[in-house]
C-alpha cells in the first residue's frame, strides 16, 4: 500500500520533494509530476519508474495511481489545485503559503469544512525543524514564564528574479507568522512594517530589507528582520524573551573550526540545505499520517491566519501605517 503521490510544481522546492519522496521517505512513491513546463515534467518523470508527466493538475489528480497530492507550485496556483484535490477527496501537503491572500485562503478553508473532514497539511516546515521543536518544548514546560518578545532574523543570500517587495512579506515573513502563532499560541492582531533604505545589493525597486513588527493577542511583541539579499547565505534565527529567561536558536554552531588565526563555521546557502531534515520529517510525517487515514500538522486555519497577517503586512508596507488583522471566527472544525 505504497502511497502514490502527485507532485504539482517541479521548481526548486517541488524537485527537491520529488527526490525526497523517491530517495528518503518510506511508504510513498512519486506516481505523477505536474508542471506548466511540459519538457521539465517529462524530464523528471522519465527518471522515475511508473511516473507520468502532466501539465494539468486536474488530469494528474484523476489518475488511478494517485492517492495524495503535494502542491509545490507558486502560491497563486494553490487555490485551484487545492479545490481540485478536494473534488477527488485526496489528502494534500500544500507548500506555504496556503494561498497569497486571506479571501482565497478562506475559500479553501470553507471548502474543506464543507468536505467534512481535514484534508490539508500546510507546509510550514519550521514546525518540523529540530531546533524549533526544542524551543517549542521548552516553552511548553512553562519554566521560562510568559513570552514577552520574540526576535526573528530571516535572511536569504539572494532573491530570485521574480521577487517583489510584497513577497518579502507574503512569501518569506509568512514563515514567521506561522512560527509566532505556533510557538506562542497567540493570534497576531496587528502588523507594522518599517523600511530601511534598501541595500545597494538588492535589485532596483525592491524594498529589501524590511523590519516587521507583530502585536499578539497575548500581549507579546514580535519583530522580524527580513533581508532577502544579504549576500552571505541563508539564516533563520529566533530568540524568545520570557519573564524568567530567554532562549535562542539558529546560530548554526554545529561545528566551530579554528584555523590560521580565525575561528568560525559555514553558513547554509539556501532553504533546501538549511531545512533539509525538517522537510524530511515533515514529508515522512505526512505520508505516515495519510497511510493511517489521518491528517496532522499545520491546518488550513493556520494557512488562513497566516495569509490574513501577510495581507495586513503588505498593506502596512505599502501605506506605511499600522494595520490590524481581521480574522473570521475560528470554525469549530479547527478547534
Ligand atoms: C521561500 O519561498 C521560502 O519559503 C524560504 O524559506 C524563504 O526563506 C524565502 O524567503 C522564500 O522566498
């Protein structure tokens, strides 16, 4: 009963997930790959036994050997793919963001509620990262007391050519919206975005870096330094400040070398490298749950809440004002 997975979107993340399902994860295989670029889909499928290439996600999802779907296409394509997966009642692991804005995320959430059972796990992989998991467990013990502030640094070596200023929020800070909600157990109620003079290393017209501040319903203040053209590598760090202590992750001190009058280590260059183990754990957990007939992990509600915070963030960026986050009432289904 190996799970046949259709991977929709074979860009950087999708291609990495294809490799992961084939080579790392137990209990699943890639039975279909879908890409708008037919040649790319064919090339990837040709290297995998029993894998068919498609350009249309709906055609792949109708295939008899497809039991589950991993969506890794760009965010704006997610809603249509999710709704099609629901029509076939297929379990889905959907890469973040669930969708790029709150209205479309709400449509997805409502469609899942109508279906009557959970089908979606959202790909917020930080929840599966060993360091984040440690931080979460520590907070749950209560030893540190109530969280007061959370400082985040999120840096990429360079942004891809299609990146826009609003994507620093909707595509990148999207991770901190979920990490904040998950670590603190608070909802984010308002967003501010400060705009330092852009780095000369950023492409023209890209507001990079950005300094984002969240207020939460538990009274915490959270900041995010979002910098997608830092040049030196991929870094994700977080420090929580609580009533009785602090905890920090992401320093990357796995190995420190001393050589020629200097000490140091290496910095990962992209998310595929930095979060490799988190993605492995995330996809294995999804496959295991799916084979048991269960759905675990970040929900469509989490995806919706994140999308709503990001939408407020994009407005805060564009208008230079504090923007409150408006969420619909949380359906009982997601409690
Ligand atoms: C990308 O889509 C990701 O999800 C990465 O984790 C993030 O660091 C990057 O900024 C996003 O564009």
